C-alpha cells in the first residue's frame, strides 16, 4: 500500500518515503493504528498513513504478528 509522506511540519530532507522501506527488512508500523480510526472521519483515517507523522520502522515479524495482536487486544 502507498503511504503518504507529505507532513509539511517535517523538513523534506527528514521525511520518510515509501522507497525507504522497500527491500529494507522493515515494515511501516502505525503508532496510532488505522483500524482505530475507521469509524471516525475520512481525514482522521487518512492521517494515519502519513509516513513522517504516524509511521515508524518496525521489524516485519513484530508488526505483522505481535504488534498486530496487541492492537487487536486493545480494541477489545
């Protein structure tokens, strides 16, 4: 999936891009999960996909397994 990198508060040279993650061994992990915003506004959901504002590099196995399970548990 395509994540956005246009967080204008972060100078361009410090903004992450999708290319930074390709073949890197890292996945794009949400700090505030998109699933927590699917019942709110479209803007709130869209903002969870801004690389420089809400995404951190995560180990692939951690993000797709352990972190995912924590997010599911937190949602109840």
